[in-house]
């Protein structure tokens, strides 16, 4: 798997493998560090992951802030 660390920064919109129970799988990256915090773009719920688990569940980067 390609290292995407340089591409991921707060404000990026990412797509996860599994959808949130509200039906959306688009998330905004809020915090990136040892733990990762993401916010559902449909319902606003925030979820925290360990970085390794987040990278495994990440499908693609949809948009980056400033693009």
C-alpha cells in the first residue's frame, strides 16, 4: 500500500470502506496524529481511530483542502 501520509491533512475528504450507519461513507479529516479523528459529512458524528486501523479502513482520498 502506498504511503499516503503526505497527502492526508486536516480538511481532506476521504472515503472509507464501510459506510456509516447513516448511509454515508464520506468523511472530513479533523485530526491526524497517533489517533485520527474524522467527521461524517452526512450526520456530523465524529469518530476516532488508531492511525493503523484508519489507514487499513481508508479506501480513497476524495478531495484535499485547497484543491
